[in-house]
């Protein structure tokens, strides 16, 4: 039962990273990729209708962590206090910059919103990476089930590396999204950025295998001891290859799918490598929180198993419906051009 | 109470109070937008339908800004359970994790997706789909309210759990969702939000009538707002307020005594209209009271007994009795005044004199902020009345905070100030944007006002 909830939680976080990942990537990149106001407008408009729904996956993941593994929720959030609060502030800034940019047609206002949006998106991608890096590395959990990492302790070399990797990976994902969904010069420039970012992503990915083994050997032994779990790293590498091939051939749909699957592969590999730990302690410390030691009571988990799938099916239906509606058209034209035309029925 | 717990409390007070200013209007407006859209849909292709549709569209602009601020200020709350209240999360996550996760899964997904369609899709989906998405936004926001109140109801009156291994473990989701406390608290709270929605509608209409602009639109707003205000103000007093007070009387005697300022236990207790509670002298000073009314209101019996604070150990008293007392009396006083305003306005509407009565329009225009104060004062009563408990009679507030080793007081003060600064800025921005939307008015057909809407016109 606890294992099932571990899988659900991993799945929800993965969906969050894949969906909000391209929002964050677009945010971090758009000042570089979009040359003028019109293109920046198109870039933000491309994610405008969906970013809020995408972010709900983060909230819902937090809810499921709270529901199923309250002890891990309590330990991780209080232990990484500053990191978490900074994430919250960045989420406030990013959401407002994106939603309020269209409220005032003043170039300075829009530039300010774009700057806040870009900085907060980039920093969020970095901080999420740092947080995951700390989880993989393990935290100094004590016997009471809590730990404390000061902000600068959480910026250790390994976590920072993962943070940079996260930023690059989400930028590549965002560039892939704009290459597919942007129009005109925006898409053309995104198509120039995407292969370079993907290459950087691939190099970092290869370079990070060694350090990961150093900080947590179990990530590898866990996978090798249960060979079926090797599916996940194989998926990761395969998806990355597919993304590169897609980009070479100019098949941007397939390249974006490859990029999405690469993120799925990364997160599932991480989950499979950590299991049964949710929040491991530093290597050689005994107090890591496992799916069993952090779980809620049995009744809570079985009860939630009844309603949770219903909610997920509904959410999937809403998302399919909304995405089909918003992304039905071939490309997003620039807004000002569209405004001169009467709205289509 | 140690410093770090006080700081954690202050930070949560700030973030939850500031946040809740926005959902009040989100939930209240969602109801009235759904109503306007329903009228518009049923009368589609007529002039009346078009007027209602335009009115709904104007309110949707305000709703969009309000919703965005509500979302971004709401996210910190869920995560603050973990950052500042880790011991509480660890203790209670197995129970209230259910309702909080249900909120995300059942309410937020529907709300966010259909709001995207509602704001972006006016020209992209059929009139029917657009109307349905307005209904989904309404249902999503009220469902979200339900799960939050279900969570709070468990903290006020815990049911459906056992304590095992030092943690609360759920034993019945059914009991959690059918908590005695829940239906009346929910009804009272939602009616309070609807009152704000109604008064905001009426105030906007009154403002436009007084400034001699947008008459058609203004009359719809005043009419719908005044009728809504009367209905929900009445529901707020009876049955929801009455039944909610009985819940408190039965399950939280100390909170009830503090709210009503009852010190000595007495039979035939008076209902205090005005008075100052003195916890040192253990009595109420300078009172104006209605004899025996309190006994009658709690048990429909003029001579029944009401337990006073003097018969309750002080370590079970709310941490600040005057705070509970004043917050409650402000809520009740404002609620009564608002009911009178709504009734008078409805009378003038019925007599056909409302749109020309400048005095009444002025009153409506300046009444709406007091609905916010009443809503917040009501929550202050509920939350400070629950003290010193975090989970009533089960876990004290001081025991629920994150360990001081993880989140010391200084760290908490730093982030508290950070939130205060950020929210001050957000609040100014919000008011500025609302003023712009109102200045443009409902007949403005200028470029769409949200990123979501911009995307629609781009396709």
C-alpha cells in the first residue's frame, strides 16, 4: 500500500515537472529567444491558458505527500525552510507577472513583468533542482525525524550541479515547446536554441552520473539489484536520443515528446533509485524516512485509494479537453496581428 | 508560549488573513457570475441576454485579477503547514491530508482548467460550453471552500480518528466529511462570501449610477446585488449563524463564554450588546445587555444555564479573551447593520425608488468594505476562540510548531517581514489594476485583459 502511494506521488511530481517544466523553461528563456514585444507576447500567450492548471499538479503533489507521508512532508519542509519560502515567493512573483502583464499596455510595465517572469522562472528551475539534489544526497535527519539545513548548507556542490542541470533541462524543454508552438521568428530562434540546450543537457546528464554514484551509491545498486528498474534509465537515454534525432530531422513534435519522456525517465529513475526511501539520510546515517516509516495509517491510505483515482481520471479528462481546445490550431500567431481580425466563432 | 511559536502564529495570521480577502470575493462573485451567465444563456439572442452577458464579462475581468492573487497567495498556506507547523503536520496529516488532497484533486483541477476556458474561450467555444465553464468555476470554488472548511472543522471539533503512535490516524472518512461542525460552518462561511459578492456588485452599480455612467449595467448590478445581499444577510443570521453559535456552545464552552463575555456561570444569562471584558477582574464592565436572551438563544429556554469562564480552568481559556470577544461582537454588529442596509435597499427597489435615491446609493457604495471586515472578524473569532488548542482538546498550539532547531524565531521573523513586504506590494498592485478596470467600465471593448484572454485572440 505504501509502495503504491510512493508510485502515485512520483507520478504526480513527474507530471508536474513535464507540464510546468515547459512553462518554467519558456519563462527562463523568453527574454533570450523572443526579440521584441510581439514575440514575447506570443511566448507568454502560448503558455497563458495552461500554466495555472499545470501548477495545480504541484499543489496536488504537495497534498498527496501530506496525505500519504506526513512525516516526510513535515521533515522536508521545515528542514529546508528558507529554500521552500523562497520557492513560495518566487511562485507569487511568477504567477502575478504572467497574469498581470496584459493588464496594462505600457512597454515599461510589460518589460518589468517579463523580467520578473524570467528571473523567477529560472530561479525556480534552479531551486527545484537544488531541492531534488539534496534529497538524492540525503539530509542530516536526526532520531526525532527532523533535520535542519541552513540555506547555504543546502547549496552544496552536488545540489548546485543538479540545480544547474535542472535549469538547463527545463530550458531545453521550454525551447522545444516554443519550437513547436511558437510562430515565425520566435519558433525559428527557439529551433536554434533547442539543439544546443539539448546537447548541454546530454553532456551534463552524462557528467552527473559519476557524482551521483559518489554521493549515493545506492542509486546504482538499487537499480542493478532489481534489473527491471533499469527500464527507467533506459527510457531516459532512449528519450534523449529520440529528442536529438527529432531535432535533426526538424520533427519538432517528436523532439518535444522526446524531451518530455526524458524528464519522465529522469524522475522515475530517481524514484526507483531512492525507493524505499522518500527522504534518505546522509550516507551511513540510520534515520532516513522510508515509505513505511513516513506513511499515514493504513485506513487513511486505503480510503484515499478509493477517491484518488476518480479525481485523477477527472483531472486527466479536463486537461485533455483543455489542451485539445487551446492547442488545436497549428501555430500561435502574434497577438497584435490577431487583434486586428474579428474573433472567429 | 515561546517566541518561535508566536512568530509562526503571526506569520500564519498574516498570510491566511491576506489570502482570504481574495477567496471571499472569488467565491461570492463566482456565484453571481454563474447567475448572470445563466440568465444570459437562457435569454440568449435577446437584448436582455446580451446585457447580462456583457455584465458577466465585466465581472469576469475583475474575477480574473482577484483569482490570480488568490491563487498565488494561497499556495504558501499549504506549504506553511510543513515549514512552520511541522509537528502539527506530522500529527494530523493522516487525517486532514485527506481533505487537503481532495481539494487539490477535485476542486483545483476543475477550477483552473475551466477558468482558463471561461476567460479565454468566449469566442472559441459555444455559448453553452461557456456557460457550463462558468458553472464549473462556481462549483470548483465552492467545493474548494468545502474541503477547507472540512479541514478546519476537524481542527475545531475532531472526529473520525484514533491516536496511535503519537499521531492521529483516520478511521472514517465518512465521519470526517459529516462532522457535526461542518455543515453549519460551511453554510455560514459561504453565505458570508456571497454577502461580500452581493455588496460588491451593488457598490459597483451604485458607483456607476452616482457617476452617471453605464446605466443599464449599473441597474443590473444594483438589482442583483441588493436582492442577493438581502437573501444572504438573512441566511447569515438564521439559520446558519444561530446553528453555528450552538455548535460552539456545545463543543467549545470556553470559546463560547469568551465570545459572549460570560464570566460567572448563570441561569437566565443576558445577551451582551456592549461591554468590555476584564480578565483581571473576571467580569464584564460597562455593559448594555438584554436580560435572559443568551439563555434563550442557546437553548430556547429563558432560564437555562450558560457556563461562564469563571468555571473553566484558565489554561483552557482562549489565549486572548478580549480578542475573541471583540472580534465576535464586531462580526455580529456589522452583520446586523448590513442586514438593515440590505433590507432598506430591497424595500426601495421594490417601491421603484432605489435607482434615484442618492442617499441609499451612497450607503450601498461604501458598505462593501464592512462585509470584508465582518468575514475576517468571524474567522478571527473561530480561530482565536479555538486557542489554546490547535486541534481542539487534542493538541495545543504550542506543540504544533516546527522545532525551534529547524525554524528559530529569528528565521521566522525574517520570512514574516518578507511576506509582509511582498503582500503590501501585491495589495497595492491589485487595487491599482481594479481601479483601471473600473475606470474603463463595462462597455470597453479594448484588448483582452488577461494572458489567458490574449491567448484566445491569438488563435
